[in-house]
C-alpha cells in the first residue's frame, strides 16, 4: 500500500471545478496585482481569527520579515526565538541585520520554554533584545500567557510565528480562548501548499489587533509607498497574488472540517500505537496535545491542536525512516538540524546550550496526517512501524 506524507490531489478533486472557475475569473479580470480577491481574503481571515486587521503578503517568510521591519528591527538589535523551527524563523532576523538569540524548547510540546526565555532575558544586561518570536510548532500554540507576561515585564513586542497554526486556539487566563496570531503585536501565517490552509503556490498573511501596526505593514509590503510613488519608508515587494487569494478563499470555508479530521486521525494513531505496546516499551513517544483537557472541559469543540504535523519521538529514528520509505510510506524529519547548528551561523554567535532542541532534532519523525488519510492507511503505517521494531 502506498501512503504519501501529503496528498494534495485528494484535497483538490472535490474543489477543482470551483477553483478553476475562480482562477479563470481572476485571469479574465486582468486585475493581477492586489484587487478584490486579496481584500476579500484579508477580511475573511481577520474575521476567522478574531483580529481587527489582516494584510496579505507574498509568503510566510515575508510575513515575518515585514513584521520585523515594521518594528524597526535592525543592526545592533537581537531577537529572542527558538532554535527548533524552520529556517525562515531565523533567516528573517539575519536579513534585518539583527542577531538571533535562542531559548531552549519544552520537551513535551516542542515549543519555546518560557522558563528558558526568562533565563535569556535576565542575562540580557544591555537590553538589546528588541523582539520575541515564539513559534506555534506543528499546529499547537506556545505557552502564550507566560510568553506575554515576560514580554510585558521587559517591554518587548511579540511577533507570533503562526505559519503552522492558523485557527489553533490557546486557553487564556480569563477562561476564554484566543486564536493563534492574535496575542502578540502580530501573527504571521504561511499559505505554503502543505499547510492546513495551503494555496497553489506561495502566500502569507500578517494579522494584528493594532490598526496602526497593520497599516504600517500594508505600506511596507508595497515598497513603503503611500500614496503610490510617494515613499515615506523603505519596504519591499511583498504583495499577495490574487490567484492565491481566490483559491484560499475557497479553501478557508473547509478549514474547520479539515482541522477536525486531522485531530480525528491523530486520535486514531494514538489508539493504534497504545494498543501496540510500542509506547510502553519506550520505542516511541506520542505527541501531547497540551490544551486538550481545557478544551474538553469547556464542552465546546476547540482547535487545541490542528496537527499541521503529527510528530513522534522514536528510537532508532534514521533506521525507521529508511524502513518506512522502503514500504512506500511517506515520512519526514521536522527538523534534522537546529537553527543554531546551521552552517551559515557558525562563528557568528556564541554556541548556546539547547539540549532539548538538539534531542528533538535527533529523535523526531512526522507521519502522514492529512484529512483524507484513510483508517486502513493509518493501520498500515502502524503495522510497518511495529514490524520495524520487531526486527
């Protein structure tokens, strides 16, 4: 049986006619830059996330970059973030001429550890840390109450890297729930095709409840011009393509259903693995949905985790990957090398001590989790993992 890591064809087929019709309408309109489809998507994403404003941009990377530019981050500044993330989290900091500073992760959630953040912030005697970028990894929010408390204590703005977490929710202290991307100064989404809400190319968005900040981002995405040809700031060409916007507007209507299907698939994996004794034998560790109990006690369906990835910790990780691929099962490592270990950074910063991040990079594996994944496919995946550990 073939089980791909991601199957975009199965998502496309029921939407294909509607997508082709919508894309054709954009082509026929000849309005290829900005326009009503982009505005419509911005309004719909802002509403979905309970944010006052949204600005469509060219990618999730550019969402982070333009947000740092709007904060005025530049040479001499440092930005606190996690080393266990996709390269863009660090790359945008370096592109601004700033320096990344890393805090270790919580080994349970894989998200940045507020206790480690506090240690790093306390050691910053020159107060050169000018922004904080927590990452909501794999579709589960970081501990934002603690992150925001530290940000308030040190008066540092927070930019949420929410590339993998659109729609995920965080239980706040008031007893309510906040959407990913709405707790900091800004939230940055990616619409890369593999995301829960993915386009047919690159795309991204910045959301914010600070109207002035959102307008600043809106100006910077178009070369810093306002009005046209008058440039008060130096920005970039970060505009979202209307073809992507029209496709994303169609897909957004299905997003809650897709989130629920991914959670259902994660639950089924957990049941299959629990019955296999692999967990009891310490061959694998299941992903932990940290906020599930709060969600269930609320009595209302909540996106406590949207499973952009379903990630296990495993024994003999590299051998398992080779085995699964030989059995035609897609799998991936997110991420095999921490950001502080990347070649481009060597010799430029002091090597930090991040044992939990480095351990995660050595022991994690992502399995197929897309909404259309069948139970028989999941059973085959688990059967083959069991077979590997019996050898």
